[in-house]
């Protein structure tokens, strides 16, 4: 296996155990809360917090570290290098945001697993349904070939890209896509852009408990309500990085305008 080191099988078992634990966290009645990270420093801060059980990367945040915009503009080598550093920074399971697979889903999944990733997001970008389903199926088979039970969080952008369509049609499309992805082996389905409890409840009713992943945004129900609704996972995408950079800008602005206390300038 490409991720095995001198200990060979021991490394494989460690990765497999992490994948099994990540899947358990998705199916456990307790909501899995993932605060997305973007580098080693942020990963260590989040991993050391009480209650942190797994780590997730954010593609937009990692891209920003290197000066790229989101949307597979960052070279895959750079994105995976940072992901590998994050994996090495913690003993917790790591799920990586792999966007839409960087043009070669099978290779991207295999390379992510080779650096220790045990979960992955894969976007459909509202491609035609047969194409999107084939990509999910390709990812599942690629993980099987690597011998790792990857937790695939298949993302549909039905709500994010459905502003010009009726809410009824958007919901129906999201459910159809989600069911199709689950049918070919996705572990759960990520539906960003959903904010209200009623729609979340309809999605859970259509997909089952422990199958829906939500993006936490202002207006999203709080974690305890999401857990009661049967949501498997909530993550926060690039927003933790944006909040951190906002805090840096505020602090630096005070220092640069001579309003900062000398005691805080170490």
C-alpha cells in the first residue's frame, strides 16, 4: 500500500481503524461537530480542544494559505502536501475536502488515502446526475482498492446553485441526488445552503438518520437541534479561517494605529 511505512501492516491498520472511528462518529446519535482547519497550527489548536473527535479540512481555506481562490485553482500537490501535514499533526481521524476530484477522482482519492486521509468531501457542482453518480462510485471503488473504508461525504450543490429555481424543485433535486449517491456507496451526503429546520427534517426523513451533513452558517439551527433532527454532521467550511483572520486584522489594526497596549505587543 502506498501509505505503508517500515511498519507496513501496522500503518494500514491504524488508517483503517481511524476510518472505522470516523464512520462511527457519523452514525452515532451524538452530532459530529467538525471545526474546519487549514494548516498545522489550526489543526493542533482545534484537535486539542475538549470535545474534538475528528478534523476536517476546508478547500477554500487551504487554497487561501497559498494565495489561490477556491475551485480547484490550487495545484493538487500543494493541497495534498498541506493535508498530509495536518494528518501528521494529530492522532484524530482527518476528513479532507477534495472539491470535485481535481479532474481525476480515482487518483485524487488514492493520493489522499496515501497521506492518511480517512474521509473526503466530493462535490457534484450540479453536473448531470449520471456524471455525478459515476464520480461518487469511482471514489468508492478507488477507496476499496486502497483497502481503506473511506467515509465519503458526497456533496450536492442543489441549494447553493438553485437560487433561480422553486424551493420545491430544489429540495426534490437534492433528495434525488442524495439518494443516488448513497445508493452507490457514499457514507453520507453534504447539503450546504440549507438553513431552516423544516427543510432539514424533510431531508433527514428522505435519507434516514445519520446520513445528512450540514454546513453551519448564521441562521442554521444550533447543534443540539440538528442532533435532535437526526443530522449526522455539521462543519463550518472556510468560516473559522475567516474569523481568525478577522481577529488578526483587528489586533494588527490596533497595533499599527498605536492603540495597542505595549504589553500586548510581544
